[in-house]
């Protein structure tokens, strides 16, 4: 084991870096990260069932729906439309993966998007 303490992060540089990123890019990046995490928790990754956790997927999908609902007016439709399509796909995948499906309007994120049908 090394006696050398780990380097502390350069918070000033990190602050400068984030200050240069447009808000739209931050919102889209967060949305894509939520989408990716939800897909993994739905068992849609290469390892499928190993990481499947529908309770966690529900939380991630609901957070994504809330972000898109709140941020839709802040990002252009160029960015919002594909994110909404991805959200709907995740909501439908959740419905398919559920043993006991939620009632229409009660699925993950549907309080923001309304009922989702295939």
C-alpha cells in the first residue's frame, strides 16, 4: 500500500469546465444518463437479468419524466422529441417487464406524461 495521499480534485478547474457547458447540454446529458440507467435496470443491457430491478427502474423513469416535463420548454423540440420517444419506449418496456401491470396513468412517469399505450 502506498503512503501517498490521493490527489484532491481541482474544484476550480471543474467549476470553470461546467461554466462553459450550455444548460441544454447539461439537461440532455442528465436525461441520457437516466435513460441508460433505466434501460439497465429494466434488464435491457447485454447482461439482461443480472441487473434487472424494476423498483429502481421505476424511480429512474419517473425522474426522467419529471426532468423532461420541467425542462421541455427550456430545450428545443430538436432535443426534446427524441428524449420523449426514449422515455415512452422505457415506459412501454417497463409495462412489458411487469408481472402485474400498473393501471393506465399509474406507471412510472405517467403522472407527468399521462397514460402510455403501445
